[in-house]
């Protein structure tokens, strides 16, 4: 049985990416001998953190990893988020021990934070649809973290160094759709070093969908890049009969949106919920909806919904279509909020919703079936060993 050492830096606030990693570790443990090492960032930095920012390598993390490699003797190292506690020392450690390294790219931070220049980041656009960085008058510096120049400098240096290491011969990049793979190739990465490997979802073989549910759900970060304000405006324009829009989550725009829309009888803000509570809301929704302005990797909300046979309304952008059947009728043209309102109005047709429910569940089961996922991961390993 092959041995896989999985390592990750957990975000300060638990999110969809962390949920994906939990599910993936659970799946791989059923078929490989695995060891999972998790690091966690914190708001309060210590002296070693500042040293690691300057050296791109964390002494404590390296010590822990080296010890586990010596004891566990893995066939490969599977890396998720390196920023910042895990650090880039893992690349050197893997190379030193002659162990292939798989790096999963859950987002485009390696590219967005890869330049000091705001102009190079935006590439002629007014905003970046990969991280929502916006063009600002007289702004020259790529201030990736809007609240901190220092952190922005650190992550730019970090990302520039990581992109070089991503091209190492012993590194295979794992992405979650063709859009991301093609994007990497356009940046000069070798297509043979990039594999499409999705995030597992705990598929449910139960028919729980209720097309008569009295609400539609958005769940996620309440922020400009997620398009929540535009979503609510489209919802009000659609005037969908006998349905409410539930907004679940928190973020920097929550207070202003509550002030603006909370008195609307068919819009309800639920605040932040646990993952289990969120799943309950998804399962019992008539549909889930997003108006994200971002290029998504693998949208957790939409995949969770499809796994339970709940239809999704989403913009045609980036790789989202990868997770839905061809000619799916509930997707809308990105930034066309009149089109979004039209798709929301379709939620009044219960008979059609039952068809959409069957389509999305069947399609997701096909692409995320456990056996297929394990076969794909095994093939990736065999190429490297």
C-alpha cells in the first residue's frame, strides 16, 4: 500500500477549502496509508514567523516535516496551502529526500500575488476576477492585502519564489478544471506537469430534494467579489412568487447589506452557521444561487447542492461549467443581472426543477465517484514513482 504524506496550512477562519481537504483526507485514508500534518496561521506573529517571511522557510515546520518523513517514509508528499506556516521549505525537503511532491492549487494566489506592480497584476483590466483586486487611481504597488503593505510585500516575495519552485521536475500541479490547466499553460507551465484532480464530496444516495421548498440559498462570504448585492437586486427584480432568499455567511459587506435590504420581506440574513447547519440549509433549499464575480476553482456550495440533488443558479465563468451537464439551463451570462433575474423566475416551475435535480446529481456522481477519484490519484502517483 502506497504511503501519502498530506500537509496543509489551515486558514484562520474555517472555509470551503478547509472542508475540501477534510473530505479528501477521509477518501485517501480508505485506499492509501496516509499521514496528515496540519499547520495553522494566527493573527499574532512570532519571531520565527518574521524570519520565515525573509527566508521562505519555517524552522519549526521543517523540523516537524523532516521528522515525519523519516518515520513515515512516504512515497509522495501531497501539499495544499503553503502560506505561510507550512512555508516553502517543503519543496527543498521533498527534493532532498527524493520524494515526488503533488501541489494542489485551490486558487490563483500564486499568480495574483506574484508581482509588485498593480499594472502587471491587472493585465489591462479594471479588476482581477481571480482575487477581486481593483484598479485604483495612481496605484502603482500591488497591495494584495488591502489592510497591510508589509503583509503584501511578504506574500509577493513568497509567491514569486513559489512559482519558481512549482516548475521543479519533482513537482506535479493538481488543478480542478480545464480552465485552470489551460491558464497555467498560458503562463508557460508544462502541460505534462499539470493534472486535473477534483475535490471529493461526500455524495448522498438519497432523494431528499423538495421542489416546493419556500427558500433559495446563498451561502458564502458576504463580500463584493461574491456579488451578493447584485444577487439581491436581481432577486427583487425577479419577483419570484412564494419564495424567500436566505443569505448565509458573514463578511465585510454584511452590515451594509443588512441596512439596505433587511426590511425586505423576502430577503433574510442568517449569519454564520456551522458546516453541518449549512448542509441542512442546502438540502432543504429549492435551489442555491451565486452571482460570484470570481473565477472559481471547484465551487463548494454548488457541488454540495448537486450532491443532494439541489439545482444551482450560477454565472458562466471560469471553470464552473465543468461541474454541470452540457446545456444546463439555469446558468446565466456573467454580469448580466437581467439574465440572472430570468433564471431566478424559472424556480417557480416545480416540474422542471425535478428534472434539473436529477441532472445535476447524476452528473456530479459520475465525475466525483470514489472509485474514479482513487483511480485518478493512483495514476498520478504511478507517473511520478
